[in-house]
C-alpha cells in the first residue's frame, strides 16, 4: 500500500500545485477595451499587447504589457517613442480608469 498510495497521491499534489501556480501568479489584464476621457482622448488596449492613443489631433500606437497589478509599461512607436518606454501606474474602479491624472470611462 505504501508505494502505490504515495504514487497515486503525489500525482494529485503535483497537479494541484501546477494549477495554483498557473492561476495564482498571473496578472489580470483589466485594461483591455476602449477608454475615453471627457475631453475626447481615447485609449484602446488590445489582447495582442498593442495599444492606440487618439486625441483630437493625432494618433499614436505602440505596445504595452502589465508589469504587475496597477502598473503598465508602454512603448510608443515612431517619434512618440523617442523618450523610450514608460512605466505608468493606473487604477480602475468600476468602469473608470485613472491614468496619468486623467479619468477615462470604458466604452467597449
């Protein structure tokens, strides 16, 4: 009984540990979707890690990744990215995104 018992339950324990690691260590991407500020600036975050920022006069695109809860690294393309990647803190409450001193409302 000893060896069979150990073998049987060791598989169960390994499965449980892997499951906990898979679901417990990931950060949730709650930025996905379209967010719009009162002055018309739009932030669009896509599942593939790209984003588009649009305001009244220009559009910028780039890549993003969530570093940890409430911190995102953004790297814009072209001249907008000349300063390099930025790490920005944000907060989401309901359908409101607080990002760089601006409040955005989720539209999609």
